[in-house]
C-alpha cells in the first residue's frame, strides 16, 4: 500500500510547467502518465519476446535510487522469475558506475540497433552526473546476444546541468537506418545509425529535434514502413497535459507539426481501425485545463488521430474516449487518471487493434487509487468505446487484492511472450506494497486469460527491498 496518495503527488506535479527542471531530490514518485513499458522483443534470439521491467529506485550495492532493469526471458510457457537477469551499472559490460540517485532504468526502449538479429535495450539514467554537470543524465545501449544482455556502450547525449538526458527514450530498428530518440528537459536528440558495437553510435549524428519534451515513441503513421517520430511535451501552463508533435524538424517551425485539438502526456502508435495505417493514441490523464477547458475530461481521456497514406492530419481534431463515452465501463471521476498509460495491440486478432488504457487513480470499493485497466476494442468505423471491458486486482484469476494506493495500471504494455500469436498484457502497479509489482496476463481467444495470470514482485526477482522502488513504473511526473 502506498505511503502517499496519488492525489497529493498529482497536485504537486500540476504546479510545474514543462520548462521547469525537477531535481532528483524533489521527486515523490508520481507516476501519472508514465511512459509505457517497452513492447517485448527477442533479446536472446530464441524466437520468444522478452520482457524488460524498470526498477529505477532500486538499491544497488547500498546506493539508494541507483536503479536496475529486470529482464524476464520469454519461452513456450511465457515468462517466469526463474529465467531472468537483473542488470545494473555494476553488471559486467555495462558502462558507468553505481551511484546513488542515478535512476538507471527510469526509461527504456527495445530495438535491434546493430541489425544482428538480436534486440538491444536502450536505457536512460536521467540523474547521472557527467563530469561536473549534476543530473545531466546518461543513456546506454545494452547489446542483445545469444547469452542475453552482456555488454553495452554509452550513447552520445547533450550534456548540461540538470538536463536529465534520458527522461525518456525511444528506438526504431528499421527498415532503413536504426534510430534512437533521447529526451531531456530542454531538447530532444535523434541518433541515426548505423550503430556498431565497437563504436556505439559514433557514426550517428546529434540533431536537436525540439525542446521541453517529456516522452517519445516511434511508429508508422502513413504505411511507408519508415519511422514516424512522436514527441510529447511536458505539461503546458493552463492545459491538461502537453502538446504532441509528429516528425518535427529544424527546417520547419516545430509548431507546424503540432497535433491540434488535444493534449496528453504519453503516446502509442498502432492500427486501431484496421485500415493498414498506424494511428496516434495519446493518453491525457490530467483534469481539464484552466485555459483551454475543452481539452481534457474529468477523470482523464484518450485522444486518437487516425493515420492515412498522408500520415496524421495536424489540424484535425482527434476522436476522444473517456469513461463517460458510451460502452466504456465506469464514469469520469476526478483523479481517475484514465490515460495515465496507453498501449495498442490486437488482442482479439480481428485486424483492428485494441487500446489498453491504465487508470491508476481509479477508486474501487471505497479504496482510493487502487487502479485498474480498461481495454477499448478497435473498430473499423464509428466511435471507439463500444464493448470495452475493465479488469483490476479484484477480477477473478488476477493475483493479488484491491488495496488503496497500489496504482494498478500505472504502466501497460503488450506483446507475444510465448509465440502463440496472441499478445500478452503486462501491467505495472507502481506502489504495490510500497515497492511496485508487475502482472503478466497471457493472451486468450479474444481477451486476456485472467486465470493464467502471474505477478512478479521485487523479492521474487532478486531485488532487495526498497521503499518506493517503482518496479514496473518510472520517475516521470
């Protein structure tokens, strides 16, 4: 059970604007709008997707908040704690040294950067000190191999005091050159391949994408199989979230690439209407803004811009989904945080992907901030929301029990971990037992197979107990 309420953390976070730098010592662990867990990919080349779990506040060698990553390797039976690796900056082959407060693992992304058939993991440590620059942040790539993640290289970043490089990261393997996005407080860096193990990203170039960003993701919005970049800013004054930008460049004013009609904090890309083009899904968990009050909805919302052969229309209002939308369970209540996390996957395999929405602030049975997840089915046409369903720790077959403050749904992801062709759901509860935990729900015929679910806590993964470890969460606010 959490020692602090999500509401207290949220009110503190809402007072900040995107341009403000938050020192590590001031973070209270609010996870509303946390970036999605990385979509599982095959790190060790055995044909099964592997799951990467962050624990950015883990204690390592006595150093608080040093941070760790846990990799659960997939198999025909899915994932288990028996087949895992715990990786820190003390692990052989990992650049850097263990230091208190680095928050190694605060962000992560997976893609085969060096094109060797093994997925690589990009890891952010946003509070790493670089030279004399405190909290400049650092980003590392851990190379996949038959033995898993056994070596790594530092990636180039913009170094500035309190820059927090690695607040979020995104990665794209191709076709074409691989790419990495590195977000810090004041700019976004794009690295383009080829990437090599000998030189890391030495052959790539630094590119200032646009400033004040909070989260990043890649996807294909126009069906050309090339990378489309999505950046979401930090909270903007008076709004209920941040602005979303698609394929911003230095050549064009970045505002020319801003999505209109909606805002948010985190994003995912997937084909929600089954037309063959990726769609932009933006989670907006904040309460409606004070200036542009039409943006946002009580309890949170999700905004969807549909892709096409021309990509997404910057000047077209999105489709909006919330808990007062017909067919969506529950109702919009203040601080539900509907949209705090989002993922897209075709769970029922009908060609139109579902939107998985975390509601970590949802109160259940009088227990505030217990949290839950709502699945919004994809549709070929019409308003999204019909036939949506919800689950939480009180759903039959889901391990655990409903407790106040757990924030089940703080992070979500989906991917096939056992190669049965059915996406498995991964859900994080940032404050379960004051440390965090992760649930894996195997894919069923048309929905998650709750009765086959498993949960993983820090102790079972070999992590020492630490208050507010945030296993399965991150440090974004």
